[in-house]
C-alpha cells in the first residue's frame, strides 16, 4: 500500500521560497513605514499650526496660541517657554522623523498673524525631507501653494485693512461666514 506524502526536499523548497519572499518584503515594508511617518508628520504639523491659528483668531481663553514642532504641542500663550501647560494639546512626532528650522510659531489674537515666518523642515531617518512654509497668511506646504485645494481670498481681519491670502478650500465657509471675506485678490 502506497501513502502519498511530502518529501523533505519539497518541504525545504517551500520553506526557502517563503524565506526569500520574507527577506525581500521586509525592506519594502520598512521604507513604506518611514515614508508614511514623514507624510503623517507633515499632516500633523500643518494641522497643529492651523488649529493654533484658529484658536488665536477665535481669541480662545483670551489668549494667543502657538505650536511647538519638536514636541508636537499646541500651547496657550505667545511663547512655548511661558505657556499655560494646563491647556497643552500633545501630538508628538514619530521617532523616525526629526524637525529643524522654525521650532515654534504662535499666532496673534484675532488676526492670526504668525510670530515668525520661514520654514519647518521635517526629515525622515532615510534622509527624505518635507518643508512647511510659514508666511503671513495661511500655512502652506512648499510646492502646493498653487494646488487646487487652495483659494485666493480677500481677508477682512478685525478692524484692519483687507489683505490677500491663500487658504485651504475647506476653510472657505468659515472665512466667508465669520469675516465676510470674498473670493479673489483684494482690490
């Protein structure tokens, strides 16, 4: 009577094929996680900056608000060192991403003007970099200022002269409702 079974050679062949696929997929997965961490960090920093600006424009807690990049903290106050820690909102960057350039930005009450302009540089462990540019006006990711997700509007800030800024399309309804802003550049 004959029994069908796998031979040791067939088992070793299958195990070696699985090992090769595993060895090839691990570096690809590592690269994917590094790139994903960098992109997630860009989103996280820009959202933190937008939230700090929004809270300042609303005069939330009668205070300016800011964002500290290295710690990922949205803070109440004009300076990170002098902040009210009871209001900290913490979203730390992944350990695979470091920051350089501007270390913190706070925004003026009601107008939302940034305390500093320049760039925040996010660098992944593989050397890939992304830049977030802070300008007077909206927070922009370098290279996306002409993106269709941004609108050019005439912004009417509290009592000051109107000025032309670019905002994310999703922010348009609030700007129109709260400030009476209009589409297009200011006259």
